[in-house]
C-alpha cells in the first residue's frame, strides 16, 4: 500500500470508531479492528496484494457491522457505508461498489466462494470469534437474552467448534486455518475449564 492509502486507512479507522461506539449489537470498534487485523494477516499470508484490492477489503472489514438493526443486516450496512466513504478524504470513489459487495458477502448465502476478496472478508470476521473480546461479547449477548451462565458457555463452546470446522474446509485459505489453529487451544481450554466447574 502506498502512503496515500495508509492515510486513507487511518481516516477510515477514525470514522469507524466514531460510527461504532454506540453499536447496540455488541459489534463495536474493537470487533471491527480485530476483523481488520485478521484481514491484513490473511492478505499478507496469502500474498494476495496483487490478486485483490486490499483497501476495499480493509474498508469492508471496518464497516461490515455498521447496521443499526438488532440482527446483522449486510444490506443495511452496505447502504450506510456508501454515505460514510464519500465523506472520507481521498477515498477512491470507484471502489465504493466493491466495498458494498464485500459487506453484502458477509452473509454466507450471498458469498461467492470463488471470489478471493469475499472469502478473505468472511474468514476475517469468522476468526474474530476466537478472540478474548468475543468471549465477553458472547456472554453479554446471552445475558441480555436471559440465558443461564452454563447454557451461555456451552453455546459459545459449540459456536467455536462450528467456526473452527467451517474454517478447515477445503475452500478456506491456509492462513485462516493457521490463525484458527493458533487461537483455538486458548479459547477451548478456557471454556472447557468453565464447563468443568458445573
């Protein structure tokens, strides 16, 4: 990435932080930055800089959860991102449609598995479930639903297994699989230790 793209990225981060600080679905700026960092690692690990548009992927990673609706709505997020990106100095307007497409692809039934850029955005978001903040987010969400602590831990443990198995399917990148392999032991041990207390 050139110097101007790096400046645009910093402006995008500032805009995302402001936009996501009051997100009611627990997908705040920390989540967006985690997805952003995962996307950067996958792009670098797959040596994909010349195969995809890194700026479009990273913008999609930062803004994929800006929908204010209760449940994730990629179409709503894509609609809102256009207005935000137009306001970011020097953001190339010719890639706004690409960012919108990538955000819409977050929903698996709208993803083209043959499109490397869509795969990277999806993997980056899926990998965030293995983070420490994801555990906190999951507990907050289940608490809001009125679930017992045991049911919350068990549900999150099942989610981790499902995401790990999904990421290890043939079509996923080796980089995403390696990141999941590194993060899985910590989170499963923590959740299993919690479940063993019951």
